[in-house]
C-alpha cells in the first residue's frame, strides 16, 4: 500500500480534494477528476456514493443523493468494497469502489481504496458543514425561511440575471397576531409563526422567496404571473395548534403591502415602497391588501416631517385642547363635551387629519393622548376650584394603548393625581380598538366601570365588528359615526329604518346613543323622534378653545 499512498498520483488526488472550497455539487465533479490520477495504479473500475440525509432543520423532508464519481471505459467488476459512515444527524454516507472487470485487488490495494474513501468522506463532510454554516447564516432560526441576509443573497442573484422586475414584493404581517399570542401563549405563538411560514414557503416556487424580518413580519418575492394565486392562498391560512393538550384551529389572516417592481428599482426602493403600502393596510379595517402608489411616498414624507416636529411641538405647548359640546336632545341642554386636539403651528391651525394618522403609525399618538387627558384633568380641576359646574368630558384614546398592560393604571393615576371626580370623565375608544385587542379592551372597560368612569365606543358602524362589540362589551355610550347621520338627509326610508333600529337596540341594551356630526335641523328632529340621547356637531357648536368653552359653562346652558 505504501507505494500507492506515496505516489505522485495520490499526492495530486489529495491536493485536488483539499483545494475545493465550493459546493457539494462542485466537489462531486472534482472528486472524479482527482480519481483520474490514481485510477491506473489501482485498476479502478468505478467509484460511487449514496448519501441519505434524514429530515433536519434545513431539509425538512430529508434528501437522498447518489453520484457516480468515476466509471472506467474498460468496465467494472460487480464485487465492490463498501465503506459506510454515519453523519452528524444519523444519516448514512456509503462509498462503493469496484476494480476493473477481471481484476482482483490485493490486501494492500484494498487498504489504499479505504484510505481514498476516508479522504473523500472527510472532504465531502467538510464542504457540507461549510454549506450548513453558510445556510444557517442566511436562515431565520425559528421559522427556517430566509433571514434578511438570505433575502439580500436572493435579490442579488435575481438582479445579476436582470430578472428583478419579473417579481412583485409583498411586505406582510399577521392580522391580530398579538391577540393570537395572548390566546395560545408565546410558545404556541412561535409554533404558529413556524407553521404559517412553512405553508407560505410550500406554496412558493424554488425561484421565489419568503423572508422573516422579525416578529410576525415577512417579505415575499413572488413572480408577477402568480400574484393572483398568491393572494388567494393568503386569504386565510389554517394553523392547527395544541393548547393545554387540546387541538385548536386558527384561520390566520394577513395584511399585505404590495409593490410592483419596476426596472431599475433597488432592493431598498422595493422594501421601502412595500413597507409604506403595509402601513396603509394597517389603517384600513376592511382592506388586507394595499398596492403602493407614488402619492403614498409624498404622504409618508409628510408624516416623517410631522414625526420630527412633534416632540418639540409638545414641549412648546403647540398642541391645544379644544372642546366640542354635546347636547341632550330631551331638553337641549349642555350635557357633556369631547376633548379634541389642535396643533397651532406658526399661528396656523393644522387639521387633525394632517398629523394624527402619522402619529398613529409610529406610536407617538399615545404620548399625545396622555397629554390631552392630563390637560383635560387639569382644566376640570381648575373649573371645580373656581366654583364652576363642569359636565362630563370624553377623551379619545388610540388602540395602541392596549399594547401597554398598565394602560388602565395610567388613566387612574392621572385622575387621582389631579383629584378629579370620576363622574366628569368618559374614555372614548374606537370600534377598531375592540376588534384588534378584544380581551384587553374588555379588561380595560371593566376596570374603568369599576372605578365609575364611563366608557364609550367611537366611530360605531365603520367596521364589521359592530354587532359583536354590542353583544359582548358592557360599555356606557355608543357614538354613531357621522356617515350614519349624513344619510338622514338623503330621504331614504331604508336608511332611516336602519338607524332607528340600531338606536332602539342600543337603548334596549341599556346604553346611551350619541350622534356625532349633526349639522341640520332635519337630522336633529329625526334623532329626537327615534330617542337618540345626545348629539354633537356644527348645528349646535363647533370645537372651541378652552376660554370660549368656559363661557358656555358660565352661561345659561340651554341651546
């Protein structure tokens, strides 16, 4: 055996194996080339391998690989030397060596063949481990789909093929994932993400890609001709989980921001546009898919300007609390008011719609809400100290507060700090708040009522969860959205019947009805007739600064 292992041919064989730094596929070709240097000395007829890879994190279904490294033109004997190796994940790597037909190896030659086999296995294992390390660097460890680095590799490859614009990009997250996580627990919440990602990955073609960006955020590159099928697949993804040893089935919905990739778009362009579209999808109660439009970028830049200016505006007192009276329809008396915020910037009042959505998107609206509430409590305390007789003030709070488990505590802390009696406070929450974080909504509402603080649902009728909220939540006030009230002027009997029955149902459930956006006498008379409790709107009063509202409190308060 010594003369074979010390030969120039064997040295060249080892040199070629040790020099391979590529993939397994590349190494398989190089092994054949390397064996050419020892085939004559060993009278080699054939060399082949079969590798069985068991299912693992990177290959969920496992893999079977077979390859013939070398076959002699002279033919090969049927009898073979077989060398078997157990891989790290209990897979099996088998090598088969056949002498040329009619040739029988002696013991030294057999030992040399086994040495070749060991060298080949070590080389293949080294390259496979390197591949696994590289794959781990490109893979999200929880869901086993691509991570950000993997997506960058994928995009780079399709751009090198000048194929970027053949794709659409979807920036996605799971609708109400926080609710699911609370319902099933964080461990099963992670399992939900794994199953969700796997089901999407199974739908995609080999030249498409899904990437987890963290949390429940994913990016999908899908071929343009398959977008319709992709949307159909994403309507609902059923996930089966086990909670407390019981199976639970969840139909998971997805919010999607889509960008139609154009020639010349960079990866940053694509992700930015898709992210902007997703931000708009988050604002739409009934729209799960939003396509990017150029005007969105302008609005996004405007929102960024608002975001930068907001902290300074808050510190400088540019955010002013206005009050809009509510009128009792039974006797036309002032029975309450709503606190509304106005941004006075360089002497000009900025409309709420120009800054509230931007603050909502980035979460700083929570700071604004608490600032308004603190201001309201200070005003109520001052009115009481001056001997005035205030009415109940309703203050709006974003659904984002439900991410804070101490939301109710913060409200109570501010009320107690300023010594405000609870009967002067009403907390106003949007209908969407209840749907997005229903359990937290329910808990918050219960704590408020236990402390004799009224809770109202704003924008009732703007979403599809309205009746469900009425049935399950024990709140004090339902505010009819202005879109309902506007239909009263249309002389449509069906609209009036619908509103009448909604109001009757709310009254029968023991809640009061407030109609907002009332602008005409016809609307007032109709709302009186169907026993709506109170109204607010331009017909009686516009929102007004505190000083002017104080005059309302001091005057005879009958309209």
